[in-house]
């Protein structure tokens, strides 16, 4: 069974280790993946704790909990990464996350910035990027692993 973040590992051996607090995410990408999984499992505490302290005032538990109720995250794709390795102090991860909100399929395409303080990676902020256009031969947004044309033939 894959982790919510799409890695070929069980949740407890992947993002679950970081969300439970038993280990610190070793890289910016691991933190990013675990934040995606925290949205899947509805863990506002982890999302707040993994946010840089200077940004916590702009995020509220209420708005996170509302988003858990309204948004169903379908799949995550990491598109690129810069730095963010263990021993470094900053990194960037570009990703696209597909979601369903009511009848609508949407995507969050973002280049996120992370900083590492006291061995702990934290999400700082990010730039929203234009939505990706999916072709029929691209992997489906729903996380099935199938090509779009095979997954939802018209
Ligand atoms: Zn994971
Ligand atoms: Zn699909």
C-alpha cells in the first residue's frame, strides 16, 4: 500500500513517522510530502507545527479544519527540487497537488520554500504557478497511476 504522498511505502514508514513526531523530516521534500499527507489525514497540529513560526499567524486551525471538510486531496506529484537536503538550510520544492471540491477538480501548482532551523525543516512560503494542462497520455489527476485516457475514457 502506498503512502498518501504517493511514495511506495506504507504511511507509517513514510509520512506517518514525521506526522507522529517520532522522527524529523530529513529533507525539504520529505517535509512537503508529510504536509500533503497531513492534509489527507486532517492533522491541523502538524500543519501548524511544520509552518515557520513567522507564518503561523496567517494560518488558523479553523480554516485548516474547514479545508479538510471541503477539499478532498487526490494525488501529489513532485515536479522539481532545489537544495533542501539534509545539512542544508534552505530548499525549494515544486509540486502539483490535485483535489476535488464538490464537483470541481482543481490543482495547486506551487513552488514552496522551506528553511531548516535546529535540524527541523519548516515550510516558509510559496509562489502559486499556473495550472498544468494534462494531456490524455499524462497520469490521471485522481492518483490511480493510469493514463488519463484509460482512467476516465469519454
Ligand atoms: Zn509519504
Ligand atoms: Zn483517474
